[in-house]
């Protein structure tokens, strides 16, 4: 898989890809992540990428020219399955989006800034608009990193234990059950007996019950959410 991230602040988004699982995935050749500095496509001496909004109002708007130029250059080099724009008014990103995006070959993620991008970019270039939640970040970079992380960890071979993504929260619309490790007793608090029983079926049953209970208590909306 290949992810191309288009941004005015590449330095804000590089570091999450330079450590741990995301770095290993790239080192193993399972994903390529490329960063594109929109300023290189800016106009004039100052490499301008934004301008005042028509009709007035606060804040600057990202101009269509540099964005079209950068993304169309990428599209001339390979076919992209989605051109994603990170924006608080997009669809709320969830595990279903992550699952389906982990199956595609190439995606572009555009990180917005200022008051957002000119509507013509959204109308004619973008194929999917995603939000990572109902709050406003200072730019789309951190949101692009969140979405990329959730996708990359699902690629086959990225996680060491291949089954571990299957037991994540949300994979079956249930939150994950509690987990414990050694010591079996810590400050007088004991690990539930069933987990130490070695009885695989009972353990699975207990985990399922706990997952149901947790989901009912914390996220009852998930139980009615048809996949
Ligand atoms: N850009 C600013 N806020 C955002 C959010 N909540 N999700 C995605 N992109 C954003």
C-alpha cells in the first residue's frame, strides 16, 4: 500500500511514522508513506498557498491551484483509490473506514489548514471527507496521522501477532474485554480465576461476556449499529 500525505506542514506529521509499528511497517516494505509540501506548489515569490475568502469573514482559505497541481501530478503517476480530505465536517472516521481503506492500493490524504480549502477542491478532486471527531484541530495533519495509523496496523504482516487486530475494540462492534498480566496478585487485587484456569472455552466465554457488559455500559450505541 502507498499513502501520499499532502500538507503545508510536513514537519508536523513526519514523526509518528518514524517510530514503532508504523516505522517497522515501512521498513518491511508493507507500506510506503510519502509527504508532499504544498508550499512547493505555491504561487509567486512567497509561494503563497492561501488567500482571503470571497465575501469576507475571518481566516484564510487554501487556494485550489497548488492543491490541484500537487494532487494531479500524483494522479498522473499512478491510480489512486481515494483522495481523502481531513475536515471536521467529514464523515466520522471509524473502524469500518479503517478496515475498508486497509484493502486498497493507493490513497492521498489532504490535510487542511486555516479555514479550510476552496470548495472547488472538495467538489472536483476529493472522493472522501473524514473527521476524527467533533472537535477542531489546528490543522488536518494530526488527523491524517490518526487515520494512517489505524489503516497501516491492519495491513497483513504489520502486527506481530496476526490475530491481535481481530480482537481489537470495535472489530465486532464490541469493546475489548479487560486484560491482565503477571503478577497474579498485585496489592491484594487478584486476576480473575477463569483466566488462570487454562480452560480455553471458558476463557473465551468470559471474555465475550465482559465485552458485552462493557459495551452495554459504555457504548450501548454500538450494539444497535448494524455493520
Ligand atoms: N481538521 C481540523 N479538525 C479536524 C477533525 N476533527 N478531523 C479531521 N480533520 C480536522
